[in-house]
């Protein structure tokens, strides 16, 4: 089962289209750039680092990050690390020369680019979104198609304007309506019956709807959950005095709400629909991108602003007659973020001014998956749920949502907190990156890594920058770079550096995250219970021998952590030479007895001119 769901459109039909800088410490760092054509941006760099008096208590760790020409670039790069622990007399006796780039005395420049990117595309970047399985987020594994396949031909931008017809605002409690479901497999014709649970006077920003049969009968009694959810969403709850809607929209902007009043459907409230697990397709929550369009354009559109929630799971996680628990609040805020993103990136309050019918692909119009899911997880934190209570909570404030925290735990390489691991198809273990799904690798869970990236940005740049990222009509890492004023590849390397260093008490002040602290016990809230779990720090195994050459393949927008074994007697200097893609970054750390000793031996930041030629 999947945690946060985000919608893109499918190729088959719209029936299936649901939810779719680092510091430099002691030591030396000499730069040996490889020969390049005049005026050309280097594709490979060779850096040398020396750790003085490398002893039996020392370990060296090399962090190498790489990027790509965009977030979908899939070609891995080789990183070569040569370690030399021999003293001058030993090297001389074996005829080993110390010429720059000539490590074995053969007169050949071992740093020569023997397979770096030659500027061509060898197939790693498909360039075509058709066929990429990007719907991992909703578990349907559907492909993404161009809009001209999805919207009926001959539609122009004027036709995108809404025909205001309020539906659920005008229904009475107990009245029955029909909607297309998040999962077509759960119903006979892709539609479900829903009934209104609360009168308008009891809500401000939402309508609460329950899945029911044709007679308006719901599958099981949800008790007072409708009132609890409405209160938590509209006004306040045990986690946030302002309520989920205001907490998220004050920073992120709103869903399509104005121009005209009520957005696409004219309902001034967002419709929150509780459905059974079968209807939800084993998902916790969902929004549908196609619901932004009219039914005359997309036959399976609900033509409005809807959030679907799994009542079988979310309500059973807490007491239906008690306070809506952390998980439910987290999922609701997460889905609200996606709904707001649709407006900020595509509909623009009904203008669709950056959206060209027949030309704009929806996967390019919405935010990258590896950023969208992080922003949505952060929305849960902003409203007081998510992981915001991980460090400074108590039994009354609820702690962290264990599912959100588990995603971060898995990203850091921990073992799942759930024995059955029901909510996770697979694990992305650091130092894998956050754009796996954007590259079409749907086997990876990107929530934990993308969430940590947003927590890093929040801690380093503040909430106003986060809001600007969400409100911007543009997308991707370059957009974030322009907003925060740091080059994208440099920013990514600094993030990966922080993921490793944040677990240590004496880590640099810039290597930390809002709300979470790797390597510490963390308070969580699960199924009405409060307890503690261990959030691991990244484990860099010191299993690489010295006096060797190591070749490591590193995916774009990810990183490699390479730990070297301890020194020996007599104590000597350890020299490390690292050959890596010029669009990446390198940091070398010195450790003693497994602890960071506060010395960053050297950092070489990525080139800024271009990420990939």
C-alpha cells in the first residue's frame, strides 16, 4: 500500500488516469584537471587529498555525488578512487613515480577520460515520457502520455474555462451523488456512489463525503469521524491551532479556488471523500489530475477539487469517535499539497496560461516526482503532523507519523518498523537519489529521500523559500536553484553531505535537518499508541582496502559513500586520488574510532556552467 499519492494521466484511457557550500578543513587538496579543448567545460576531474599521519584509529570516507542534465537522466558514471599508504622510501624502491596523473610510473596519464560522457546520448536519457512507468505513487504502474492523447481533439484554451455548477455544496446530508473512483479496478464502471455526511453550516473549507451504495448506505459506521476531520481541516486540532487547510495554504497557495469562485466545479469547499480500500486500490490517499478538466474534455473527469482517503485503513488507525490521528492528518495534508500543486503548475486559477493543449505533457507540467512528494510530505509537517513532532513531542501532541518517519528510516538504510512492511513496495537506501521515479524506475520508494531534501531546504533557507518553490509555475532542480540562489549540483552535494554528517554531535551547523535527527531515538505515534523508535544514521562500512584502486558506478542525482580501512604502524600519510564526473562533487572526511572528528579534509564543488554535455 502506498502512502502519498499523486496523479498523472495514463496512455490507455482516462478511466485509469488517477492521481494519477561545504566547509574545507585541514589537510591538502591539489587539483589535477585533465586536458580539455580550449573553452570546453571539463567532463572529468581528478582531485588529490592527503590525510596526514593516518593511524590505526583513523578511517577515511569519500563522498562523491553526481548530477545529470535533468532529473530524468539515467546514465550512471564511473568514479575511480586510488588510495596510497606507502611511504616515500617504499615507493622509490618499487619504482613508483609521483607525477601528476601518473600513478604507476608507466608514463601514461591514468586520469585520462576513458569513457566519460562524450556529449552524445547513449540511450540513458529517453527524452520521451511515453513508456516511463511514473505512476508508482498510486500503485497502478501506468504510463504517462501527452495531453493530446487525453483531451478530445479540437479543444482550445478557451474551452478549458469552467462551467460553474456547484454540486456537493448544494446537496443535503444523506443525498447521493456519483464520482469516478481513484481505482477503476475497484468498481464495475469506474464510478462509486457517495453521500454527504455534514451540513454546510458545520464546515468551512471542506465537504465530507462517504462512499455508499445506491441507497446511501455506507459500508460501516464511521462514528464522529466526519466532524473530527472537518474540525481538523477547517479550524484546529491537537496538532495545529489553525487547522490543516490554513496551515498549508498560507505557505503553499490554494487549490483552484477563485476565477470563478469555487474553482472547476463551483463548490467553494474541497470535497474529501472517504472510500473503502477496494475502491482506493490499496492506497492511503489520492487526487486525480484529470479532475481539473471538464467532462466534455476528459470523459472520466469529476470536474472539481477532490481528495480521496482510505477509510478502511485511516479510520481504523485511530478511534472513529476520538481525535483524528496523526496518519490521517498527514495523508490529508499530503493530498492537499498535490491539489495545490495542480493549480500552481497547471490551471493557474483557470487560466491554463502555461499549458498548451496538444503540446504540454502533464509529467513536464507538474513538479518532478522527487520534489513533489517531498513538498507533500512537508505539508504534513507544516500542519503539525508528519514528522514535526519527532523530537519535541509528548504523549498528547502525538509524535511523528510512523509511516512518514519509516520512509526516512528506509532511505537512511534502516530496517522497516513494520514487520509486514505493508505500505512499502521497496526501499531506497542512501546514498541512492530522489529522482528514481522520474527516471522511470518505479521499483523505488522516493518519499523518504525527497522528504529529507525538503527538510534540508527548510532548515537552510527557511519556510518562505519553500513557499516560493511551490508557488512557482516552474519545476525541477534548476527552479529551486534559482529561488535559493545556489547552483543545483552544489545544492544536491551539500544535501548528501548533510545526510551523512547530521548524525554526529559535532557536525557543522549547516549539516542538519528540521524536525528529524538521524542517529537518535524518535517519538512516534502509531495506532493510537506513543513510543520510541531508532532513526539510524548512515552507516559507511570501512571495507575498502588501502593501496588499491576502486571503481564505483554512481547514478545521476545520487551519491556514493566509500569508507577506507584504518592505517597501521608505522604511521604514514594516506593519499587519495578521486577521478569523478565534473558535474559532481567530492568531500573527504576523517573519522576516528567511527566518530567524525570535525575535519573535512577537502571539498571540491561541482562546475556551475553545465551539468552534462
